[in-house]
C-alpha cells in the first residue's frame, strides 16, 4: 500500500503561483511514477504532469511552460510548481502514484486539494 498526502492548494489570482506537495509513504519502492491529475466541475479527471522513478517528465499541453513537476527522493515527495495560473486551471488536484502498466497498472490517489484561480 502507498499513502499520499497533498498540501498547498488554495485561492490565487490569475497570473499568480502556487506549489503543491505530495508526500508518499508506505511501499514506495514499488512506485514507477508519480504525478498530478486534476478534475474541474463537470469534466473528467485529466493528467497534468507526471515524473517517473528515472526522472522523465511529461506534461499536458495546456500547462507546458507554466507548470513544473519535480521530486525529492530523500523526502519521498513530489512537487508541482504552478506559475502564470489561469482561471481554467481551477480544479481539484490529485496526487497519483502507480506501478505496473496497461491492465496490470495499480493506482494510488491522494484525497485531492482544491485550487481556485480568480480572474
């Protein structure tokens, strides 16, 4: 089992910045990758950014150049630095960790943290 605890959400004005943190505990040695997803009201959950155990990253097109995902292996923590925030970034952000792939993928989720970007 893997436990994920997020922190850092809140209210920010458009153009502002926030940093999310996700601390992992438990069987973290099984994790292939960690990332952030978000879900806006009435929309499906979508991938925002992810980072593998080897450090490779990928981002949603909508956040490229504005968001940066990073990790501190010593603290078992993943961060999402969000700059130039837009109202359309408003959503509940969920930390994700997973191992395996395809039909054998197992996902773990944090409880989510709300980010509201005011115009």
